[in-house]
C-alpha cells in the first residue's frame, strides 16, 4: 500500500498485516495500486479528475461498509465513497484515502403493492428503471441512465418526472446508513428524522448510505419522448416556441431546450453533423395519445433537420442521451436555477452557443417547475423551491490541451446568464473549483440546520470528501 492520508493530513504507512486483516473482514475485494481493477475503481466519469486512493474496498453489502469504516477509524484514515462516479467535481475519489467503492452493490427489490423500490446504493439509475418498469412503476430519477442513484439522490435529483413528483429526494421514504462510528442505522420520517432530513440534500456528509427506498409511481411502459432539431439559424424562433410551450405545459410534459454542434447520430443527416443546431427534447409521461397531441406543435414547427420525438419505452427514454455523455471525456459545467425563461436569456444562450468550438459542448435549459415548487423550503435541505428551470453550460472536450478554452467558454457564458438566476444553483452540478460561496448559494437557509445534523452524526467530520458541512 502506498502511503495513506490521515484525517489530520499526515502521510502514514499501513502495514501489510493490517491490510490483510481488513481483507479478511471484507466479503468484496480489497484493491491496491497495481491490482487488476484498481485503475477502473479509481477512475471517474470526468477525465479532468485523476486521483489515487491508497486502497479501494469494493463493498458487497452493509457489513463490508461497516468493516471499511471501522478500519478507517482505527487508523485515522481519510475515507472517500464512490457510488456511480459521475460527480463532475470527482467527489468520489481522493488522493491517499481508503475508498469504499459501492459499485458492486446493485440489487433492486420492488414491492409493487406498497409501490416502493429498495435499491442498493451502488445502483445506477438504469438499474432501478429496469426493475421498476417490470411492474409498470417508476422512480423519479435523472436524464442519464449511467449516473449513480446515491450521489444524485443525496444532492436532490431531477429528471423527466420531477415536474409531477418533485426532487428525487422528495420521493425517498427511507435510507440505510453506516455512521461514523460504524453502526448501521435507518433514516426515515419515523426513525432518526433529523438524519433523514439532512440526507435529502446534504450529500454524503453523515455516513455511507447502503440502501435507498423510493416511492414509486405508475408509469409507462410507453412515453412520448425524444428530440426535434433545427439549424441554429432558427434558434430565435425555436427558443421562443420553447419558452411559450413550457409556460403552459402540464406537469406530465417536460421540455428541455439545447444548443450544440450536431453529433454524428444516425437520426441527423450527414451534412448536418458538426453544424450548430438547436433542439427541443420532450418527454410526456401520461397517456401517449395526449402526449402526441401536446408535442405536435414542436414536430410541425419550421423545417427540422431531424425528428425522433415519438412513442418509445420509458426505459429507452431514460437512456436516450447516454451516448452524449461518455465516461472519459473532459468536462466543466456552470449552472444556475432560473425562475423563468426570459427572451433576453434566450438571446444570451444563442450568443454563447455560437462560440462553442468543441463538438461535445452544449447550452441546456431544463424544465423542472411543478411539484417541487409546492413544498416548503424547510422540507429538506435541497431547498430551492423557487426554481422552475435549470441552465447548464456543459463544457465537454477530448484533450487536455483544450482545457483552458473550454473552461473559459463555460465561465464566460455563465457570467452573462447569472443575472437571470434565482440566486440558487444545483449542488450536484458544482465543479471542482467552486467553493464555499457557491455551496451556500446552493443550500441556502438549510445550511445552518445541516451543520447541526452534521454535529450530531459526524462530529469528527469523518465524511469530508464531499461538499463538506463543518459540524457546529
Ligand atoms: C452525465 C451526467 C448526467 C447527470 N444528469 C443528472 C440529472 O439528470 N439529474 C440530476 O439530478 N443530476 C444529474 N447529474 C448530476 C449527478 O446527480 C451528480 O453527478 C451525482 O453526484 C452523481 O452521483 P454518483 O453516485 O454517480 O456520484 P459519485 O461521484 O460516486 O459520488 C458523488 C458524491 O456522493 C457521495 N456518495 C456517493 N455514494 C454515496 C453513498 N452511498 N453514501 C454516501 N455518500 C455517497 C460521494 O462520496 C461523493 O461525495 C448528472 C451528472 C452527470 C455526470
């Protein structure tokens, strides 16, 4: 084992005997640098992140997590936790830490009568969709099926069903968690309600979540969903269409607008590939016939260069964008919550989209208005109950030599659209270089209460490789 980092910042050696002891306490494998799978375990979605934990415990269940936390406590080691590894800031991995990699814990059990799914914390979104759709049910999750449920849910979570049922975290009925003193506890409205409150937006600050129970909703198997794209020259009219349709759309319909260069997708003609486009992404999750009626104005608008907005299985819809966000590219995002879409904002989006040089970058407007606005701010720390849209300026490129130009694009565009913000932002979209001020904007008034929950459950700040809340 290379030298490991302690909680108080020292470098220490952990003896081979101690490591052998840890392996004996684990059911899953313990990986050290040089072992097969170590590189895969330490790597995360964003190739900008390149960190090397001292060791990786690939946990198979809560007992392994308990063993890992106990070992870290005995040796004073820094701990990090990996779910789906999708966090853009790379919060799953830290140099010199003992990593608890939960990516082998992907079981899902559905109780169709109670309409609850119990998912192990290493699940990706697609794992839960696949099992819940067997019963004609769905959880409120995100747009890319390869994202981890744990990081997404602990930070809030939004997707195509958010307009109907709120943040992902609003739909959690309970979680199992291994605490800093290595106990397995339950968090729900009835058990440890303060912890349950904190977990719905406070990230991985309170322990290692090993299971999440989601309330499910009847849905599918078909939705009306997909994209229609036009040349970027049509953007003023298309974004105006988006703006007006979104204002009156029922909660079953979620509309997303985006501008980027056309990917080499089979549904777009070859001559369009690489050219700037504007697109509307829609998903109607109610009766398909009604969905077809509601999306007809989008399909009939202007002269699209591509149209794959049609009836399709919900599970397919949930994975529709996966290929656009592969693991291993370099990514840098800037985002804000918006109270509305204003014409002046659309003009700024068009202006900055025209400056995109990378074939993978995009300016995206997500619609989230609906159920989340109906709960009080204090319901959970995810807050931001005034958010009706999200803008995300998603820098994405291949080579390190292009880092500065792509980061600059996202930052410059963001400087220009910030004035349209609610003042809040999505904590799960914050990049590595965004600090305390942005976290405060993301968590707002919930931060003080989060610090109290932190003090009660993790007074020594064992769980600090995250958007850290200092105990008070
Ligand atoms: C391509 C892409 C698409 C996305 N789409 C959406 C979307 O549609 N909607 C949305 O809301 N968000 C979306 N996100 C953001 C996403 O919610 C965050 O990136 C989230 O952190 C991912 O969770 P993860 O488990 O994959 O992350 P990881 O990188 O594994 O972990 C993120 C953080 O959570 C902590 N953590 C992970 N597992 C646990 C656990 N079991 N217990 C305690 N702490 C844990 C980690 O320690 C780390 O601090 C997207 C991100 C990407 C990269």
